């Protein structure tokens, strides 16, 4: 069995025009230290899974999907949208730590996310 290739995809990071280079992950970490992640990135939403069934899910700045960790959000007082998918353990550790230290996480995670 082969080793999974380490991959990081930066879909967006910072306010840039199409074709401009995205900000670095370290630049995002600096923004996370001073700017509050918007509350709407810590919310519940419903998905109709059948004609009679509704399932509630979390919208969270940190999620996992198909072996990748997904980081997604924006800030209350600064337009700096970020969407990063990675399976690189070093990047996952750095971004998870920075997001969980963010004031938005402290304010909104425990009150808005379904456990």
C-alpha cells in the first residue's frame, strides 16, 4: 500500500483579484491573532436527507472531508476570506492551533456548534 501524497490547496486566502497570488498560511496566522472570525462560520444548518427527514450539521472553520482537513472563514472587521484544504500534518497543527486561539472560536464555537 502506497503512502498518501501530502497536498495543500489554497483556494483563497486574503482579498485578492483573480490571478493574484494568495497570502501565505503564515500571513493568515497573523490575521487570526488580531481579527475575529465571523459568527456565521460557527452555525448550524439543515439538510433535507429524505422527504420526511432533516439532518442538522455544523458550519465550522475546521472540518474534515475525504482525508483532507478544510479551513474556511472570514473576519468581522476585515475582508480576508480563507479556504484551505490540506492533509499536511504540520499545516493542520498550525492552522488548528491558530483558529482555536481566535476570539471568534472562543465566542461562538461552544454556543453555536452541535456536539
